[in-house]
């Protein structure tokens, strides 16, 4: 029987579904993809785009064309509410869509106080488009003056952003002082070898790293720290971690401790079997998962399979998270620091590995002429 499948959010966790949408059409189902943007940027290469290592078209997917080429309807819009008992969703534009099955991948956002959100100096590191806009602004400003940039957050994203800002400034032949406010210790959840290598790389390039001190407030061209210091900043990159999309709490769905949609081992909402989800927006009931793209990517084939099985009434497959995740931090200077199990190494070979993994991923999903048409 013909069913209507709705795919919400064309992010990292939905790319395999998008690439295989034709299979749903072949089974005589209608598919609608709703996403807030017609282009999706791959976050793993985002800091590299900030520095200019990658061109924007090298790191993005034309998800609108990808959907339409495979027979789906694409709607560029935002879902603002899921009315689960009625099997409908409300869009920002005022439209309402009904579904028989739905998969949700609305990602996460950087929490910034409402009072700071309108501050034009603040760059939230997500969505990745923000980094592209910042790069253009910085390149223009460097022609006029010496800049002061602050990066708030001492996790992997803050580290990569700081390292790649340094590369951008160098390549633009500009002058800049970069300060990274780590909050706690830099990369405090990582192995000592990773921390040492990253710290060495940043200090060698005169990035000031402030540890064990948090940002307490944002003023006009400065940030204040908890120890009372004021750091002058023309632009402030907020890399303070992410929270799952607020859509689920707003819709009255069952959420996990982090506010993500609570899903069982089949990536299926605990109270509504026709709702599936993956990536940063879910809270995985069997075990909390870090908000990293690696899990979103691994959930792709499970989501594809389980939606197909659900629509034909077949048994579902569980998602089993991998135990160890390869981590590679692009330091912006042609090197990366890599952690794999207990092994830590770095240098140009590390970057070559990261670059190879990232480019292989892009090649697999850039199926809509992104590189040739420049979309
Ligand atoms: C700068 C940076 C670098 C990173 N580097 C790495 C890395 O190297 N390795 C790694 O594992 N992780 C990395 N991460 C983490 C990684 O980005 C996330 O874990 C990953 O993006 C999660 O993917 P997702 O599919 O859940 O969401 P996303 O890929 O963010 O996709 C969300 C999608 O939903 C759409 N959307 C959002 N809200 C709505 C709505 N209401 N209605 C409709 N559509 C909506 C968006 O337009 C987008 O298409 C990085 C993060 C950042 C910020």
C-alpha cells in the first residue's frame, strides 16, 4: 500500500537515505524531504574551509537536487512542531504535512544566551555556514586593521577553529591576536598525548590559551572572564558544545536527559513506532552517545533499513555503537593530531589520513554535481 514517508533534516545522519530515495519510490511510496537549507555542509571539513584549505563547494552537498533527482519532493522549510498523535508536522511557513512514517535529523545548536544572540560579533560554530561568513568578514577586516579574535571553548571544535583561524590570517598576510578561552583544561577529556601535541601546536603559532577560566559575559568588543580579565575581541567564536534541537520538547515527545528525542535501539521514538531519528538530535536510550558526526554517519544504513522494514512490516535492525572512535584534529597548518584507541600521533601524516577519510566521505555523497556546477 502506498505510504507517505517524510524525511526531516538533510544532515549527516540522513545522507544514505537521501542517496537511496529511489528505493522508496520503487516500492511505490511518496517521499517528502523537509530541510531548513538546500545545501548541507560537512562539519568535519568546516574548520578547514574556514582557513581556506577547502573551498566551500568541496565540503557541501546539494541536498535539494539529491532529493529531487531521486523522485522526492524537497521543501526548504523548518519543522516547528511534530503532532505525533495526529501523524502531522507543522512547518514555519504555515503548512502542515501528514506522514505514515517519519525520520528526524534536525541536529543540534550552540546554546548562546538570548541577550548575546543578537550581538553581531558572535559566531556560533554551527551551522557550518557561519564559518564561511566569518571567513569572508575576517578576510575583509584584515585589510583594514590588526584583528583580535576570541574562541570560547576548549574542546575539539574550539581547538580546530583556533588553529584554522591562525592559518587564515597567515594566508591573508594579516595581523591578528587569537585567544582561546578553554573554560577547563584544554581538551580535558582526551589523552595527555593529544593535549600536549595540540597545546604545542597552538602555542608555537602564538595562539594564547587560557585554561581553567570561563567566559562570564560578552561586552562591546570584549569578553569578560570569571577571574575578571577582559579580552578584547573583534569577533567571538562560540564553541561551547551543543544541545539537541529543541523540536521534541516543544512537541511534547519523550526526551532523554539531554533533551534529545528518546529512541530505542532501533532508533525509533519510544512512544511512537512510526517516528525514527538519528544524529545529534536523538537521545539513545540504551547508552548516552557523544554528539559527534561519527555516530550520525554510522546510523545512516540502520535508518535506511529500518524505515524500509517498518513500511513493509518486517523486523528492525538494532544500532550498535562502535566502541572506539578515531579522532583527528585538523590544526590548520597541514598537520593533525590523531587518537585511535590508546595510540596518539600527529603531524602531516595525521592530516593526510584525516583528509583521505573526509574526501572519501564527500566523494560518496557528492552525487549532485557539487564540484562541477559550483553549487
Ligand atoms: C566545526 C565543527 C566541526 C566538527 N567536526 C567533527 C569531526 O571532525 N568529526 C565528528 O565526528 N564530529 C564533528 N563535529 C560534530 C558533528 O558536526 C555533529 O555531530 C554532526 O553534525 C551531527 O550530525 P546530524 O546529522 O545530527 O546534524 P546536522 O548534520 O547538523 O544536520 C541537521 C540538519 O537538519 C536541518 N534542520 C535543523 N533544524 C531543522 C528543522 N527544525 N526543520 C527542518 N530541518 C532542520 C539542518 O538544515 C541540517 O540539514 C563537528 C562539529 C562542528 C560544529
